[in-house]
C-alpha cells in the first residue's frame, strides 16, 4: 500500500512509519525537516508546513493518510479537503481529552464530547473540531483514534520517562496520591503497528486506543519501573504523599509529577473503555518491555529527560528531597 504520513519523524509517527516499512508498504513522509531529518533514509519526503500552502500534495494518489500531528482544526480541515479525492482513508490520531467532563468511569466512544465555547479552545476541544473536519471530508472513510498517555522510546514529553529514570536512580522516591490511582497508557509501537494493520484491513470508525487490557494502577507502574530497571536494588522505597500536601506546596499535577491527576478526576479519564479497539486487533506488549526499552533510550541520552515544548518539566532531585523532608516532618 502507498501510505502518506503527516508528521513521521518524532514519536508516534516514527514508530508508525517503522511499522509500515517493516510490513512492506511504500511510505511518503510530510514534515518540515526540523526533527530527525535524516531518519528513514530512502523514504520519499515532501518538505512542507501543513499550516501553509499544501499545493505540494496536489496531483498525487495514496491509499491512506495517517495524520499524527493535527492539533488545529484549520490545517486539518485544509489537508482533509485537499486529500479527499486523493486517498481512500484518513486516519487521525486524536486523544481521550476530547470527552466532556465529568467523564463516567469506563466511558466508551459514545460518551459526550467537549462542545462549549470555552471547551473548544482547549487542547481536547480543538481535537474535537479536528475530528469533525476529518469525518466531514471523509464520511465513512475515516478512522479516528483516541489514545490515552502514549509512552515508550522517543517520548518527547518526558511524562512516563520521568518515572522510568527516577526509579532507576533508586533511594526514596516521592509518589503522589496513592498506589491505587488508575493509569492508562499505550506503547507508541503498539499503537503504530495497530494503525498500520487497520489501514490494511480498511477499518473505519472511532476507537479509544487505551491500555492495557487489564486495569493498571500507579503503584503497579512505579513497581514495574523499579523492577525492570534495577531488580537488584531492594533499598528503593516509595513514599506516598497526600495530594493536598503537594497542591499546597505548588506541585503541578501531571507535569510536576507525571501521571498524577488529583481530586479523583483521573479515575474517569484514566479508565476509558478500549474494548472496541481490542476487538479490532489492538494488542499490548508487556509493561516491563516498555520500561526497559525506554530506559535504554534514556541512557543513550545520558539521562537528560526530554520535555515537551509547551510545558515545564517534572520536579528535580532537590525539590523532591525538600518535599520529602517536609512530609516526614509533618508526620
């Protein structure tokens, strides 16, 4: 198959392209040439900015387009309308953040989406508008995928990577809230491989691409990070700290301490129903494998945690030690 990939050199895109090439497909990459420009030598590249003139896409035909970097409805609509007659299927990577709050536990794809004027200016709301643009241009021929937290090697956000590297370092580790907080995550490689298989089978519709198949907790994630990176270091301990204590001291949920959503809000967004995607062939590798591979990649970087362009990073060692001392003094 001939596959056009919008954004295929950073994180999800690079794993998706790797899966497509491994399965023998012909790939065309569209990117700006700024991130990993030498990745995938021999693959056709179309250099361009999707927020500008898209004429470089005109006059070509592909079997499918996989859009991994659509965040604003205007550029997504422009690409979808231009490609409507040039490709058979449009695959759009969205997010579970499209769902309106409060989200019911184990919510499925039929749950209400964000729709108020204020909501539609947020990350999740903008993704709702992107989804609408795609489905309008490709009625019955679109695949809308709503992942949860995407993890694994080359994760530029540093969210999951923080815990992998922190648990590998050992000693006393500050853990937010409690070990029973629900967590959903999916390895970018599992997501990429599944999307390619969906293109091959002509799968269409809307899917929550969350995982794993069985419920997962923050305590289990942190234990897996510890066990997979330093199995011979029993001295490592987790100190669970009250949410109110952390909030009072200005620790930012999700960014300051990744995977932490206070006030019980995470029990809905971190427990979405993914049965439809699993029925369509989505599978998951063991969490320990994701941890080990992420740790190996971080080791190549010398432990320099990546941070997304739009966020401050997680707390550092000095701040963590300060909070732990204050917590112990309070007890």
